[in-house]
């Protein structure tokens, strides 16, 4: 079963925001819109506290934090996210500026369904190719990579494989890097140790499943995010959130 492709949409026109989010999910069941927001600051908070997406669609002009500021922050902190700009003809200069910050494409308003579908098809192919490459032990072979490039690649690998059993030694071996060196540079460039990064991804996904898949048991959710031992999962979840999965679930609306 293919892993879902997580999408965030930022657009301050409520109707367009709802339409775009709905159309993305209708195009292919693999695409899941995990957050839809009217400003860039809300997106950054979600990415920091809940989940980093595979794809970000963002308008240019938004309150609080505009699209250019959002793209700049995402490129700095989450460079693996694929960024798409939504703009009008009068905003083309802004869109051109965004393309210099590794934005891979843009959509013009009013949005055309066929253009969106074509773009999503290309994104799906690209992301599936990236994921396949990241599973290859030789992904860093062939040339010298900077420490920052190694960390970025390893972070993407973890992001796509955190539901499996992972250890620092195994990850380092996959990428032909010394484990202690990997831990040191990962902390420097990603702001947290690999083990903390793995735990954060798992706990955030567990929160999502507790909210969206209420029919699943705590044990099933633990297994889905990489914790086959339900008692250990509950302990780690409480350590991270201050409450057990059952308590967290009981407080959901």
C-alpha cells in the first residue's frame, strides 16, 4: 500500500481555499490535505507542532505572513517540502521571485481543473520517485555531499520510513555514514537528535490517527506509527503529550 501524500493549502479566500483542498483530494485518493489555512503563520505553527507535509500550495497575498515569507521560512526549515505558488496575473513578479526559492511551479487564478490535475500527476510521480530513491542504500554514493545535504536526505528517509523499526546505527549504515557523526550533524542542522525527530513524527501521526480513525484501538495506532508494544507506545505518548493515548482520545471533540 502506497503511503499518502500530505498536502497543506494556504489561501486567504475562503471559497478558493475550500475548493482547492477539495479538488486536490478528489483528483487522487493518495493526496490528503492535512491543513488548510488563511495565513502563512498558521501553516508554520501547524508544521512545527503537528506535521510537515510533502507539498505546500500557497497564495502570495495573505494576512499575518504572506506567501513569500512563508516560502522563505519553509525553504529554510523544511527544504524537502515541494512548494507551489497560487497567484493572479498581476502577481506574476511575486511568483517569479518565489521561483528563485525552489518553488517548483505555480498556478494562475482562476484555477483550471486540468492544470491542477496535470500538476498533481507530476508531483505524485516526483514524490514516489524520491521515496523510492530514499530507500536505496546507495542514495549518497557517487560524490561528496555536504553535512547539510546528508542531514536533509536522512531526514526525508526517516519521514518516509518512521513507521518501521529504525535505529541510528541502521540509518547510518543505510547512508554509509558514521553513526556518531550523523547524530552530531543531524542535531546541528535539524535542531534535534534523530531519535527525537523519529519520536516527534510518530507521535504527531498518532495524534492524527486518534483524531481521524476513531475506530482503531490504541494498540493498532501504536503499530501503525512504529510502536508495536502498546505499553511502550502509551509511555512515550504520555511523555510527549502529558496524557496517555486513551486520555488524549477522550478529550477529542
